[in-house]
C-alpha cells in the first residue's frame, strides 16, 4: 500500500498538535499547582498574623490587669508609713518615664505635613520623603530640650522604642508605623517654653527631608499622652547589688 505525501503531512500535523496539547496541559497543571501553593501560603501567613495579633492583645490586657493589681498593693503598703509612701512615689515616677502609664502636663504639639510640591508630577521621586533620620533628629531635639514624655501619632516613645525605616513607612518599635506622605503629629510634655525654643530655634527643623515639609508648633497647657502598647523587655539586664 502506497502512502501519499498528503497522508504523511497530515500525520506530522496531528503529531505536532498532540505534542502542543500535551505541553499546554502540563503548563496549565503547573500553574494551577503553583497557584494553589501560593494561595495556601498566603492564607497560612494571614492566619499566623491574626493569631499573633490576638496574642498581643491578650498580653496587653494581662499586663494592664497585673499593673492595676500591683498599684492597689502599693497603695495599701503606702498607708503603713512614710517609707512606703516614698517607695510608691519612686515607682510611680519610674512608670511615667518608662511609658507604661498615661501621663498629662504642659508641652508642645508639632504637626508635620508634606509640602504641595511632593504631590506634583514629580512625586514619584521619593528623595524628599521623611524617614528614620528625620524622626530620630526630632525626638533627640525634644529629649535634649527637656521632654519628659513623647508620642508620635499617638504611639508612645519609650527607652526601648527603636525608630527604623521599614518598607514604605517608618516603624516605631513594634507598636506601629508612620508614613511620610501622611500628616505626622508629635507631642511632648515638659517645660513648654524650653521645648518651644528647642524645636523652633532657627535651623532646628532644616534637616534633610524636613526641608520638604511644613511644620506647625503649638504650645499647650494640657497634653495627654497615652501609655505604650509595646512590652518592655529585661531578658539580659541584671540589677547590680552593692
């Protein structure tokens, strides 16, 4: 039986079509597998994040209860005499400086907002965005000017609050983030006259990206700064006994 050229051509075409169909099926199968793995990983990560958030909320609640119980015990002990009262006063001062209790007093409020030029057609250039250097500079200015308590966008700054650029924002320890394109409000409690002079002194806020931001300083008689939501750690420091 003689095989014509047309039959050979049809056989070759069929073989090619079969190969292409098999290859396409394999590619689709791999994509679906990768998609399923990606979806699984994403769902797993979201679940883990939610669990961590719940654990943090539970720890904060537990810490608050323990702190309240400790305060009651201290007040009871303080009634026994002057020594107890003096010890309680020292503990209260320590708590205020550590940021584990709400505080209030006179001070200043500094509001920082991006200048309009940041939102022009050239706003894709992030060279003028505020970052960790600028926030650390402001916090240091306030401490140097006698601030006794500071918060940034209602996040309390404590001795263990690190300030570090993270992604498109600036992390304030583990308590939260601030973003350079949003309004940033910084509050400080202390001698309001001294704080005002320190922060408004010519050149104080002419630092790096702060040149691209407007700032408004307001002196106030009564500022409330909430306690920190970040747990203070003491895993390595030990008390030196004399």
